[in-house]
C-alpha cells in the first residue's frame, strides 16, 4: 500500500488532534505512537524542533498554578492547538481556516459517520433518492 506524503502528514496531524482532545481534559503521558508521530513529523519538517518539544511538554503539563481544573484544561488545550498549527506549518501545511481543524476532527469519526457528513455521498442501498439531511444532525450526541 502506497500513501502520498501529504496523506501521511494529514494522518499524523489527525493523531495529534486526538492527543489534543484527550490531553485537553487532563495531562497525559505520551505513548510510543505519539512519540513516533512527533519524531516523524519533525524528521520531515523545516528543522525547528522547539514547537515539537512544546507540544510534548504541554500535553504532560498539569498547570498546577491554574485557579481551577477547567482553567488548567483550557490552558493546556489552547497551547496544544497552537503547537499543532506550528507543527502543521513546519511540514508545509498552509491552510489554517476553521475548516482545517474541523477536517482533522471529522477524520477521527467512524467512516459511516464521515460519509453522512458529505451530503453528496450519503450511502443509499438502492436507487431511491438520496435522503435529505437538512435540519438534521448526522452525528448523534
């Protein structure tokens, strides 16, 4: 199986988005997979290691000086998201619109749910018209 470089970069950024989501709630110890993703992205980057070190440090940081657990979670989440932008930029990604971060989040969804998000690709079992998703949320909370 052969993947294009940009596709692999996107998958690695999806993995970091998953870490951002998990570590946003509470500090976490990095798995070997997270270490590998950071190392691989750094190996193809423009060579500035600082932002990778910041991501690694902030995902583990309890921010004990914060006034509340929620304050610490907000701070960690904000730092990690900022680091993700720097990491993406260091590997050549230039689109940082809200849609970019939404695409990372959507890529983590099960395939069936991702397909429902694409109105033009709603899976249909027969030749009946494609059901409309207008006004409905394709993802149950």
